[in-house]
C-alpha cells in the first residue's frame, strides 16, 4: 500500500498521492471518492469552481474511512478577492460538503479566471484580503492548513513576504514536460510544498500518445519523477482501473527506490 506522507510547514501531514476531481460531475463525485478510498487514496481535492463539493463531501462521509484518516481540500473561488466573499465562501463550502473542517483550503488563482494571462493586475490586495479570511478560518480550527494555487514565483515571493501565516502548498501544473525549476526554487526557499496538478502531463501534453512513454514504462517514469521531486500529486479520473494502476505504480516505484 502506498501511504507516503509529506510534512507541511505547520507540521500537518499530507498524503503525497491524492485524487483530483476537476471535471468529475457532482452526481458521480461521491462514487469516485468511495472507489478511490477503497484502493487506498486518502487525499481528495475539490474546489468551489468545480461544482462538485457536495458530491465529494458525500463520498468523504460515506466511504467507510474514519474522517481523521482523510485529507480533504477545497479552493476559494478565483473571483473572490474580498475578505467578505472569501469568508462566506469558506463557510458555504463546509456547509455543502457536510464537514466540520477541511484539512486544507487554498486560493485557486491569483487572478479571476477571465483575467488569467490577460491582465497585468495581480490582485495583490485582493489576495491578501482572501488570505485574511483563510487565516481567520485556520485560527478558528475550520481549516487545518491553508495554501495557494497557480502563484508564479514573483507572485509567491511578494505574497510570502507580507502575510502572517505562510502558505503550506502552491498547487501548480507540474510534470516531466513542465518542470518549473524557478517555481520549485522559490517554493523551497519559503518552505512551501509544490502540489502537482496534471502530474501525468494532461494540462498541455498527452503522455499516453508519447512514443517514448508507451506501455507501462510511462507510469514508472512519471511515478519515479513524482517521488524524487517530493511533490504531492493529483491525478484525475473516475475510472477505477486507472486509479488502481496509478496507485499500484506509485507503490511499486516506492518499493523499488527503497531497494536500490
């Protein structure tokens, strides 16, 4: 069983392998969570923008695994750039999911989606206001950890220099096709763990059509890279056999690395 954890900068343990739920319909999310939990997944990632928090929450509550053994994450909507919006959104997420607390909540993007790469406005004050709401919820025990997502190195640097509570993760596109060395250096400097979305290259690339990575060697290559980079990663699927394959290759790769 693959059960490797990483330690966040506030001491909280986060399972390295998680299930990403982007594009999983709310009506199918509960079954996806329960199937993944049966395989051994303990880290589940959703977002206000995904529209499936209710279903993910149902899966968490009914999967048969004690709540304290699960790591549940959601994200503040990218459009919420005021304290009031972020605070209301955090409470609404907890209500939708039917949970007393989340293990982590993060700012989904430094810019609203319609402005990503379309505007020079980096919403410095808006992100600080959203962060204030996250810090407050963290101090109240509603959230066990707080982080960010899609923060470029310069944005993360400026952010970490002014906030009281440092983010524990920065969730970014990260895979062997897009290794983001500068971003990783910045995260290491501020003791922020990189969390990979599209860890199989699905954001811009399709490794399953790559002639160099055909057959199961592709999975061994990707899982080795994930382990060596010390990221948390969020493969996305509702297909039981795909989740099983990823979980098994992470387990086998970890075992082989320990033997070599």
